[in-house]
C-alpha cells in the first residue's frame, strides 16, 4: 500500500509526502516515509511493525493527519501508483 500527497504554498513551493508499506526479509513490515520540497533533497523515515495491519493503520493515521494540514492527492499522479 502506498500514497502520495502534495501541498502547494504560494511563494514557498510544492511540498510532498510519499508513504509506503513494505515487507522485509524477516517477516516484519515497515512504513517508509519521504517528505520535503519537490525538486530538493527530502527527508526519510522508516518505522518497523510486527504485522502488515499495524503498518497500514499507521499509514492511514498519518495520511489523515496530513490531509487535515492541507495535503491532497494530485489527480495527474494517481496513475503512477495504479
């Protein structure tokens, strides 16, 4: 599961947040996040979870929080994740 959100701020640029739930070789799951200004270097974070459901719950919680702060899914980019 993955999501990509953007937030446009006049004069400041376009911020993005990319989140993805990924498995590892040991049966654990991780939530990988990248965020920053489009076109510049970004910050990353990886959180580990015992199962997939916990990781998806964390992703959903973060996505809701980001949307409340003005982030949204850009329609042209939805095709990238289909």
